[in-house]
C-alpha cells in the first residue's frame, strides 16, 4: 500500500457539511451504482448538508451522471468515471461507500471506514465478504450484503451516520488500529526466515 495513505490527517467534521465518496474500484461497481441512484430520493431531506462524489467506472457513467443531473442533487454531487488520486479523495470525505476488496480494505483501515457492500459475489474464496465481516467485527465499518443492498437500506445507513457522526469517529479509530504500516517489512522478514530455514 502506498505510504501516502498513512499520512492522511484525521478529518475534522463540521455540522451541516458531510461528504461521501462512492466508488467500486477502477471499473466501478454496478450494484453500488444502482443502489446509490435509488437512495437519492430517500436522502432528499439531507440535500443541503450532503456533498457526494460518485466514481462510476466507464460502463455506468452516462446513466449515473444523467440521474444526478436530472435530480435535486445536480448541484451537490460530482460524478466521475475514474479517480486518479485516491489519497486526496479519501482525505476530503467523511464516509466511503465501497466494496471490500483487499487493497481497498487496507487503504480504508488507514483512513476511515466504508459502509461496505461486501461484495463481488464471485470474488475468490468469498474474500470480499470476509474482509467486510472482519471490518465490522472490529467496529471499523458497516457491512451490507449485496443481496440486502437497496436504495432504501443504503439511505438509512447514510442518514444514521450523518445524524450521529460520532459513530464514524469511533469506526475510524477502530480502523486505524487494524492498519499495519510495517506490513511490507513484516513480509520480507517472514520470507527471509523461510528462505533461511530451507538452507
């Protein structure tokens, strides 16, 4: 994991200003895109305090962008196909909604939690679900199984966290405890021990 993720400062949350990043990896995540679009009407009472950044991937960009543009959210949301600088994107938001892939989970552990769709159902060995379950068990995130992911459910989770931001701070602290800044060095040490034992 890039060292910059360990250098993101804690975010000071201000009443009435709440930022959310929605993303599904470089290709986007269709289930998350669909759920977020469906959640918008349920979030209308939060329009004046929410700011949304939604990274869709190439395939869903036109549809998602159009839905925001034709809604009350057009002045309160930024829709992008791809985000080049994820360190900067994480630093600018209060909440991340994403899948629980290995790299994303590691990055979030250092920065903040996600309201997580556990996953890509065909992920190897169901690892995304396991990642999301581990974050939730540690108090570092909130998991929503893909079969339970709907616009209404997602809106409920977002609304709760907007009204109770202290829950985000608690999850963020828990996530930071899971982070391993020395992971690369630890792997090298393990490899060296294994190689040494083979001699």
